[in-house]
């Protein structure tokens, strides 16, 4: 599939978004403002607004596997359903506008069919790229990705309240990259879809299509196929744990307790860079008493228990300012 003609649907004008440049060219950007017209970051300044409710407390059905719990939060839309344009929040540009991802100095497009979902991320989350899981895999250094399957087109830049249906854990070029599956809370099926079983009942075959896309979408670009940690849609409770954990990582990044190479934080300030002569080590199992991952557990490389250390550099191109998806 080639580059699409025309610009995508954008969020409603009331969303306080502002375009610059020409869509389809690398100078195009979508900026975000507050009600006073001041620039804000869609990554850092839009609230996550994570909620956990028991079934019936808000009129909707919850996951049977999770005892009727409904997990909801805000999603920021980057790529509307039906678009192949690779639009991404720019982590290393002040106020983190959305812009074209690029390859060979040209806007990048998805090549594996037309996306049948809206794509975006959860604000105020971060898959810390200086942390390893128990299998030695790092996070991808981005906020959590979301695939929204409500069936209607959401505009680029829209902030949407979604219900979390589950999570697919993808191993992308050796990095652990969680993909949340969610549905717009106003979608017609939102009252009936709340986990893998109900999604398969109301949208038979959709889970298999999502997994096929996540495994194969980079192959036309000459990259290896991705792998799945589990060949199933993990429950909303597992997704909620990951959301809380990555919100904790984001808090550490925002408060200067975690390192980020050139990331722009709220107000356009730059994240704390890693030391040039030594790296710090944290592990994903070090969670504080509040259930969030904090700064404790940071140790000088080589002094960690057992002598193991986090890698100094990660797979991927740190020179790119965009999210990696």
C-alpha cells in the first residue's frame, strides 16, 4: 500500500490543536494548546485518568475473568483507523507535537494492509528503556501503545476515554513492547465488550487479525517478524498492572529520578541525561510500597547484586525523536 491522498481526520476544533507545515511533508506538525492558548505536551500534560470500577457502578459490563472490574483511562489518538500514514508523537521535540515518522528522508507509511483500528498511546506512561525484565529484555522507551477497536474513525490528536479490553505482549526486534487493546467508551459495542471472551463473541476473528498484524506489519519494511510473549489477549487486570507500572516509570522520568536521552518533558524542559561514564541499573521487579516503580534500586553498574548490569546502549536508533512502533 502506498502513501494516502489527503490529510487524515483531526480531532474536533474544541480540542485546542494547531497545525503547522503541510501534511504529507516532513515539516507538518500537530501542536497542542491549553484553553489559554499556551502550548502543552500530549504526553506529559494530558492526564492518564486511570479508573478501576466494579461492574454496575458505571452501568457497563466488566471482565468476567477479573470479577467484573472495568479498567478505563485516556488515550491520545495518533493514527485514525483506515490510514497508513505513520504519525507519531515526537519525544525529543519541545511540547511533543505529532508529526510524520520518516524513513530515507520521506514520510513513512505502514505497508502491511490498511489498519483496521485507531492507533495511539496512553499519556503519562513510559516503557522505561533502561530496565530489563526477567528475560533480559528492555522496554522500548515509549509511552504505552493502544489499538482502539470501536469501529469508527477517531481524529488525530483526539483525547478519548477508552475501556481496556486486554493486552498483547509483543517482542519487537528484541524489545518488549506492550500493545493495549481498548474500545472507545461511547462505541456501540462498548457495553458488551470487556475482555477476550466477549470480544471474540461480538467481533469473531478480530483478536487473530490483531495478532497477525502485530506479528507481520514490519516484514514489508525488510525487518524480521515480531514475536508474541503469549498467543492470547491477556486480561484487563494484567493490562492495569502494566499501566500502573509504566505510569510510575513516567513519574520517575518527569521528576528526574530516571534518565532519558534528549526527551522533552512538560514545559519543554529536557530530561535528565544518563551519565557518560557510568550507567545506572534498575530492574522491573523493584516496586515501592505504593505499587509504583520508584527510583530505589538504582545501583552503579558493576555493583549490582550478582554482578549483572543493564546494557549501556539499546537496540534501535536513539537519534530518532519519534516513538518507535
